[in-house]
C-alpha cells in the first residue's frame, strides 16, 4: 500500500519512473517505513498496557514476565511461549512481547514516560538505518 502511494506521489511530482527512489520520497515527505511505524505503535501499545494507559485486565493477564531461577546473561523481560503454527507465532501479543524483548536494553518500558519511550525507540530505529 505504501509503495502504491509513493508511486502515485512520484507521478504527481512528475519524476521520471526510472528515477523512482522510495527512500528519497519517504524523506521528502517526512514519512518512515510502514514496518517502523508498526513497530513503534506496537511498543507504545505495550507501554500503555504496562503503565495503566488501558484499564483492561484481560490484556494485562496476557503478559507473562520472565523470572529466571538464577542469574544469567539473558536479559529477557517477557516470557514468550513457543507456538505450534506460524499463525499463533505472529499473533499480536506474541509479536509485541518479542519486540519488547529485543528493545529492552535501549529504554525502560516501566519507568520512562510515553514521550521519552517513543523518542528512544525512534532514535534506535534511526541508528539502525
């Protein structure tokens, strides 16, 4: 969908199709990749669940914390069950918890304000590009 929109913008700006560069158009329009926006919104959703942004006990009960029996170097905050199918593996809550485990060392999801948390995610994504 995003590529179709960018092709339409490319047509409206009268840029030759041979010179189509998605990265240039994204920066020109001040947009980020669709996958980056999804990642940011998923992590912000988890932040709001953990910091009482939503009053939904069912969502809170879906989050399981990883508590190791002994000290290890593994810095995983959330426990993610293994899934028997790809459909279950890519379910929204499992995907969000896996993302949070990957971003755990860059910000504190429990202590940072929503603005600080969002800024740290965006800064980390900018470093990765």
